[in-house]
C-alpha cells in the first residue's frame, strides 16, 4: 500500500510539473494568437529571428514565432535579441541552433510577459554585461523551455545576476526534457548559477540533465549555485540528473547542485544529485542546500558531493537543522561513483600464417 501511495504521489507531482508547459503550448495556439515565421539565418531584416520576435512583441496576448525546419544555425552578429512589448512569446525552434556569437545573451524578455522556447539549441554566449547575463532572461515573466540543449555558454555580469542557461527575475521557470551542460556564469556583485537562476519564482525541472556547469561570485557578491539557484521560490526536480557542477562564492552561500534560499521548499522525486562540489565563504552544501526550508526526497540519490566553506557546511544536504522527509533514498559521502573509469586497453594480436608447404612432384624414368 505504501508503494502504491508513493507512486501515485510521484505521478501527481510530475503531472503538475509538466502542466505549465502543456498549458503554454495549448494557450499559444488559442484563437487570436498571431504567428510570425523565421525563414532565414540572417541576424536582422525580413524573415529573421530578430524581426519575428520584434513583430510578435508588438502585439498583445500570446504570439508564436515559428522557425522554419532545417535552417541550421542562426548566429547573432550585433547584440542579444531584446524585446519589451505586451505579448507572451512562444518560440518553436524545430531543431535550430542559435549561436550568440559571443554576446552576453540570446533572448531577453524585458517586458516580463513571458517566453517559451521549444526544440532549440542555444550556445555561444560570452563577453560581459552590467545587466543580467544569460542565454534566456525574463524580467518577471514565466520562462518555459522544452526539448532543448543549452551548452557552451559563458555568462558574466559586472553588476547584476548571471546564469549559464536561464535568469528569471521573479517569474516561474519550467524545464522539461532539456540538457543544460558545460556552461559557466560569473557575477561580480550579485548571484550566479551555472544552470538556472530564479530570483523569486518557483522552479520545476522534469526529465532533464544539468551537468558540468560552474558558477562563481566575487568577494562582495551574492550566492553561487553550480546547477540550480532559487532565491525565494520552491524547487521541484523529477526524474532528472544534476551532476558534476561546481560553485564558488567569495562572499556568501553556495551549493554545487541545488541552492534554495529564503525558507522555500525543495522536492525531489526519482532524482540524481551526484558529484557536485562547492566552496563558499559562508554556508552551503555540495549537493542540496536549503535555508531552513522543507526538503522532501523520494527515490532520490544524493551521493559523492563535496563542500568546503567558512560557515555551516554539509557534504550532501544542508537544511539548517530542518529534518529531511521522504523515503527510498540513497544519501552517501561515497565518492567512488565520481571516479572516471579506467581507460579501456585493447590488445591486438597479430598472427603470422605459416609458410606454405610446397610439394615437389616426383618423376620416374
């Protein structure tokens, strides 16, 4: 009976996690929504991604940007794509790659109406900015991404927040079936996350992998999260892996995997949080750090994470004394799972065929 109840609970939470994304897709196709097509890989002008987003943002309601399938790579040559309008925009990428070309971001919803990105690879963020720096930014609106790959980005903000994938300034974040890997983020004065940074909104992650990302904040800056940082909103992670991320905070708290601040809850179902690491001037954990919020784990592995800090530090989970609830979990300091497997040695055996035996014919006189 307990197993059945737990399974129903898992399915219910996963369904709720997916609901915002499903709702956005259905709503985006509602009557009255306008569609704007991307038909080329140019940085600007008719048929470009930049122009389509400008046109969509100029309308109210919910608008759709459809990228023509098979375009390949769109490279930004001038600046990030920034819009400030009255529309919540859904971008259907159809497998396109958007390369920031070294700019400090790709998509920035300055109006805070919300952005959804489906089926797209985003890479190439670099440089520095005094404002928020990340591939996807929304100033208060919801952010939803699905079937995406966000990789190879280096975000740096000299005076605000930075993230290797997403910065949300208060709106909820929903991530479904995405890979967020090999990104880095640095903030000189505020917070940073190697993957996702939410400044107040709830974070929901389902069926995704967040790995190999790093975050760094300066001595006079804020918190650092290697994988996911939530400054006030709850965090829900289901059937996802957060691994080999690193965080270094020079003046505040940090977590290698998930950092949750301001008493917000953390819920994990069938999740893997392994081999993350952190160094902090204050408090934190290598795996999950929650500032006195409720942490509930079911069927989750938290193992092999490491932490070094100047305050209250735990290797795997730090709740500030609040008990962890849930069942069916593996929580261990054992780092053996983090060791790279030895290289495979292949031995080649060369066989030399014996010389042929020649039989001379005999003749009789």
